[in-house]
């Protein structure tokens, strides 16, 4: 019986096209469909953004939660401001 080449744990990994994250595929597809300099720079910026996130060990949902927490600030109110 042949040894399987993938394990069930590999199902949690994000999809990639060589070194490009799958989330950068949409801007890259936009560039391929509309080849202009501005779409090239958007695709390049998206790939750079996702590479930097990966370099620091973040995924997009984790980064969005971090950004939301940073924007909300340190003070969290238990009662909404409109009920004072």
C-alpha cells in the first residue's frame, strides 16, 4: 500500500500558489484581467502586505481582530453610551 503524501493536519494550512498567499489571488487576477500599472501596484502591494503578515506570524482574521482592538482603545464600556 503506498504511503499517503499528505496528512489530515495539512488541511488547516492556507492555500498557496508557489509563494503567493491565496488572499493575494484576487488582486493578482484583477491585474491579469486588466493589465495596467495601477493594477500591477495593487497586486504587488497586496502580496507584500500578506507576506509581511505572514512574516510576523499573523493571519488576516487575527490581524483584523488586532486592528479592531487597537481602534477600540483600552477602555471598554459595559453599558452603551446611549443608555447613560
